[in-house]
C-alpha cells in the first residue's frame, strides 16, 4: 500500500508542478459546487491517476482540484469513495493517505446525512464532534508503521480548535449550526425505521455512508480533522404511521440549497486557521 501511495504522489507532483497543499478537502454528495470557491490551478480526473479509485456515485464528479482558497493552497476531492461501491476499506481511505503524503496540515470533510435528532431540520449544518463507525474498520489487515500506530487513539476524532473557530465564524456570519454525533453505515440502502431508532438510541444525531473511514485513517497519522454534515432529509425513525421515503435526488437538492452558507463557513475557516499551530 505504501509504495502505491508514493507512486500516486509522484504522479500528482509531476502533473501539478510540485504543488504543496496546506489543506485537504473532501466534498460529499451534492457538495461539489464548493469547488466554485476555489481558485483552481490544476485539475486531474481520478481516472488519470495511477492506483486511484474512480467514483461511481451521481453527484460525485470524480476529480482532484488544486488551487487556493482565501490565499491558502488546497487540494479538494470532488467526490469520494464508498464501501458500498465495492471498494475495500483500504481503497476508501487511500486518498486521505495520499493527501497526508502531499503534506496537508488538516483535513475538512463534508457529507450529506439523514437527520436522526428530532430537533434537527432539513438544511441544517451540523458540526461533527464525534462519530459512530458502524462498518468495517479501514485499519484491519497487515499493519505498516509508516502510516502511524497500530492502535490509534480516537478520544478526539474531530479537532476542538477547528470546531471552536468554526463556531466563532458561524456566530459572526449569522449561520445557524448544530453540533452532534455522525454515524456511518455501509449502505447503499437507506435505514429502516428500526435501524434509525437504534442508532438514535445509541447517540447518533445524523447518519450517512461515508466520512468515518477517512477520519480513522487521518487520526492514525495524527492529522487534525474538521467535519460537517448537511441534514439532507429526516430519517424515518417513526415507523409505519409516519413513513418518509428518501431519494438520492432529493438529498442532492437539499444540500444544494445550503451550499452558499457552507462555502462561507469553509472559506473563513481556511482563512483563519492560519492562527492555529498544527
């Protein structure tokens, strides 16, 4: 795995004139429009990159963007990879390890998620402060010390300094944010009412099919992480009397509606994160 990553990094450096990103960003379902806030210098389709998976999900454009946001160099994934696409967990996490090898200082992750907390509403932005990883762990298998510890500490999966900074920005800009626990399942089916009730009982506020494998790999390498969920629908926790059907198209439409706020929040977070010593 390590040798494959080094090969991929070498190719990317060659294609981007040794571009050195400071911040890594993963844009989830329907969030690819955030790329409009990037002053793009280089674009590489996933299909061109050696050893790189290819996104197969609608709403994921499948390319790496290299450029600047608020004067800081960023690398952004327009589309991520999921366990339900048939990729092994090691492949789902591959791009995060690649970005770490390129030298990013911290990672921003976003996703569209179902709301489990009854106090949430469609269109809410939730800053993730913890998670429940309900699928296979990406660190299962042979261990390589070059990626970090065999048994990484996960007591602070999401960086408290970045959360505090995001809260300050949201208050200043008048952006309403929630805080909570994100749960990831394998998908690709949406959850049954009983499953939704179960995950709510054990502490989840939103639920989706991504993100946590990326966080686990990042934290193994001591990379600070900031995560956001966009509540794209309210998951069906009520059962047959209040059945709620969900489509992928509706998820993307709900996320698109909140993109301007998300762009403002992420742009300012990147700008002001210079104040934090990672």
